[in-house]
């Protein structure tokens, strides 16, 4: 494909495994451009190459990390403190609220929390940004795209390091079953009290 492209006078871009003098392999990102002489024939080629081995390793780790998060039972939402826009959501989060990854990328936590407006939500997260405590656990409701409400427990953490932009990570668990069991237990206790 490379030769077919450049011999047709077109630029080829791709990735190629190469071998160092010591025998180790590395991955190059390449761009090869044919250069025409005065008669319009290809006289030579210019290749621009860069070692992308580390970038590919990081991308692979990121894919594995996301795959792991997608398999967790809890939902994971990451969002930016200023705009509140979601930076990342795992597959569990997508399934819980019914919006696609692309839809959620243009949304904020306020969009799925019917009990909060932006002012109220910012008041909730302000102490975490100010510190010293960077985590909070609370129960609230998420609203599915179809309108139904899902009771959830949220563990929210503010992460701010010197080498990365700050962000919030929310681990969200559907507590619908827990609520049902609590209600059944309360009802059984009332019935027991009436029977005594």
C-alpha cells in the first residue's frame, strides 16, 4: 500500500515497526512524500519519521483502563470543576442514564440530577475544591433519558495535582434494590408492631 501510494505521486502516512541496532523494535509514525523532478517524474522521496512507541503504549494502557472501568459494577463519571462538563463516563454510566457517550460529553451532572440546579450543585462541590476534605458521599436521584428516576449513592472525589488539570470523579451506585428492601423491612416492622 505504501509503494502503491507514493509511486502514484501521493503522500503516504502510516505506522511501521522498525528495528534498532541493538535488535529492539520500535514503532514509527511516518509521512513519505514523493518529490517530482522538472519533467514531472518522481525524483526522490522525503520521509518524516518519529518514534511513537511510548505514545502507543500509553494509548494501550488507556484502552485497558477504560475497558476495566467499563466492566465495573458501579458507574463512573468524571467532570471538569469549572464548566462541569463530563470528561469521561464508563459504559455503566451510559447504561444507567440512557444517554450515549457523545450526548454525555455535552452534558453536566446537573443535567441528570433533577433535584439540583447549577447553583445548588456548585454549593455542594465548593467545600471539596476548597479542602481540606476532598471527598463526599451522599444519596440523590439520577434521571434517565426516558424520564424515570433512579435513586443513587455517590462517592465524589476532587482530584487536583500539580501536573494535571483538576477534575471530579464520581463513583455512582444504583440503590433502588436497597431502598426496596428498606421499605419492605419498615413495612414488616409496622405490621409486627400492629400485631403486638
